């Protein structure tokens, strides 16, 4: 079940950290941005009252970008991340949800219904722009 998160708890931070470059100083700077930037939003997916997946987004009107998404290792492969993204898009009444990712995660987005296109490489790492076209409801 989707729940907007009003605060960055240690549990949510740990899940988001799974999707970040493994540099403690860089992770802390990124987590601080979730605490201080109004354009960043946090959402969690709960099962049986337990958080199993968390996503951090930057939204602007009917468009949003997935900045980070992480699922507990013992809960992977059950569709929780996909459910989280689709439910968040519906909750925010988005027309488009995007994410930029690498080889490691591109198949997750493809399986979740995103269209995949090449993005400019970073160093020697291939990058992908993932786009989910959503159907916002009329006000």
C-alpha cells in the first residue's frame, strides 16, 4: 500500500541509500537534500505495516523524476517497486514519470512499463532515460 512519507526516517534513508553511489559523504549530502528541498518528495510501499520499498522523487506539476528507489533485499522480485512507482504516479496525478539509470537497473524500469532510450554516458558507464507515460485524471 502506498503512503507518502512526511519525514526521512532511518529506515527510508537506508532503502534510498541502496540506490546511491556508495560514498558515505555523498549519500549524506543527497539525504540532506530530501530533508531541505521542497521539490523532493518521499513515498513508501508498505506490506503488513512494514515498509518494503521507498522512492524519492522530484516533481514539477504533472511530471516527476525518480531520483532513487530501493527495496528491502528480502522483498525484491515481488513487484513492490513497480507498485510503488505506479501508485505514486496515480497519487500525484502525473502525465509522465522519468528516471535515469544504468545497466544494473534498466531492466527493472523496462519490466515496470517504462520506455527506454539511451542517455549520454557518464565516463564509461552507459546511461538510460526511462519514461512512463501516465494517464492523469481530469480535475
